[in-house]
C-alpha cells in the first residue's frame, strides 16, 4: 500500500492549475483580442463579463459540498480545461472567432470557478490545521506563479512564435493549444498523486434544510456580515478598474497614448522579474502575517496595494524608458503579492464551521462581483478619457481601500481567530 504523499507533491501543482485558467480567461483573453484587432471598450466589456461564473459559484458551491468528493470534482475540472483550451485554439481560425472563442472562455470560467471551490475545499480537508497555516504561503506563490506564467511567460513565447511564423493568429493557436496539453498532463499527474482524505465526503445538513440553504444561512448570519461584505467588495476596487487596461496600455501603440512594448519585452518583464517579485511578495507577506497577525499588517499592506495605481499615472504621462517601466511593474508585482496575502487570510478567517468550502466560495464569489462590474466599464471609461485621465481616476478611486480597513477591527471572527493563533504561538514558544 502506497504511503500518503507529502503535500509538497500536490499542493503547489493544484494551485498552479487553479491560477492558470483564471489569468488566461480574465487577462490573457484581453491580450488575444487586442492583438487580433478587437477595440478596447468591446474587449473590456466582454472579458469583464467572464467574471460572472466566479460570482455565481456561491450558488452552486453547496452542490460541490453535497455531491461526490472534492478530489473527484477537481480532477474532472482539470480534464475539462484540457478539452476547452484545445477547442478554443481551433476556433481562432474561424471568421466568427470572437464569439466562438469567447463562448469557450465563458465555459472555461464556469469550470474554473467550480475548480476553485473544489480545490480550496480539498486543501482544508487534506491538510491538518497547522499545515494549512504553513502551506497558505506556498499555495499562494504557485497560484501567483501560474498568473505570471500565463500573463507573462506565455505571452513572451507566443511573441517568439509570432516572429518565427510571421502569423499572429497561428502563434496564438499554438500557444493556447499548448496550454490545453499542459492541463491534460496535470490532470493525469493529479489522478495518480492525490491522496483520498477520510473527511472528503459529501456534507449533510444538520437542520431540516437543504445543504444549499444551510450553507448560505450560516454565512449571512455571521456577526458583522455587512463589514465583511464591504471589505470584500472594496479592497480591490482599484485593481478591478486597472486589470483589463494594463495589457492594452503596455502593448498598444504610442500614438494611442500607450507604451508600445513588444510582446517579448512585456513577457520578459512579467515572466522573469515578475516571478521573482511575486515570490518575494508572497513570502514576505506570509512571514509578516504569521509573525504579527492580520490586524497589524492590513494597513501597510493596503497602502502597498494601491501604490501601483499611481505608477500607471506616471507611466501614462512620462512614457519612461523600458528600464523604468520594468522596475515599476516589478514593484507592482511585489506589492500585489504582499497585499493579496492579507486578503486571502481575511477570507479564510471568515470561512467558518462545517461549510468552510461553501463559505470560502461565497466570499470569493462576492469578490468576483467587485471585480466584474468595474472591469466591464473600464474599457468604456478609458476610451472616453484616454489613458492619462483614466489612470488618474483609477488612482483616486483606489484610495477607497483605506476607508474599509477600520471595519476589519470590528469583525468578531477575525478577532477570535487571531486570539487562537496567538495562543497557539505562545504554546509553541513555551514548548521551545
């Protein structure tokens, strides 16, 4: 009988797979459509609409809790990723490629949202509590690595293929098809390596309510639920407005007010410096949160989160040389890697009780709502204002993040969790 595998053999790869479809569907799709001539307002609206499944997943996440195992759900999703991205690559030859590929990305978004729910639930079941605290930094690093790989390294490779083939459309077909094959490899690996936790079984409602209703009831009956919702919706508001317009701004022509980077320059910055910066940010964030706790870290982390919005104001007005642009984007990745660790910890702290999987999914679904609506409007706003005034507006709005920080000090579940954490650290210190 095979011994239980180490979490190191599957946690990093599970979260790399979780991050990859998210960045491909929500960000790389915008780069694809920009390169194939779709206007900024159109691509921002429709790719922004792709956030919808991450909002709606809160409504079907109890079904993941109540039916089959989390292991089964996440394996099925990985095989579906492989099939969908291979299909998307095929649609790029069609005259109606925009509608066809967008439909593929939309289906992929539903699968990805389901995979998120299953994987986060599996994580909390497969690992004991003390290992969950340790591996939260590891899983975040690999999630972010996937986002850097998809939004940086992949674009660089597609750019190189474009130079070799002199065919933009073909280069994207090869890149997207390669991603489909990569998902197939991950699915086969996880089918072999993933353990089967004894607790990984369908949840049963303790009341005379369906699991679905019971999960929602317990989530929205939490103390200070209004504060929780406001924090989730507003914390990343600046990011939401910025996300869809970063790639068109960096890759677009100088005549349009953009910086005019090549695919190779953009991919190199995101895929090399970006990787190092996000790892450093995640490790630093995890260490600081583990040492000082959420409440002591949230203020400086929030300030670091909104600072890159002002970088884009500077770049839009000054059009700095590539070296300065590279430094600012690297700092952006470090800051995001640092600050988003606090957001993940916040969501874990407010996901309590036997419906942890559903509660986590509800929280991330609400977060997706806060990302979707601003991102859908960002292309239209940028088209009306131009890049300079758009980034000024985004920087000003992002300051709203600081308004919701005091609310976190009133949330009882965070206070109670941090008390338990401090007590656990004291016990370890006494034992040492």
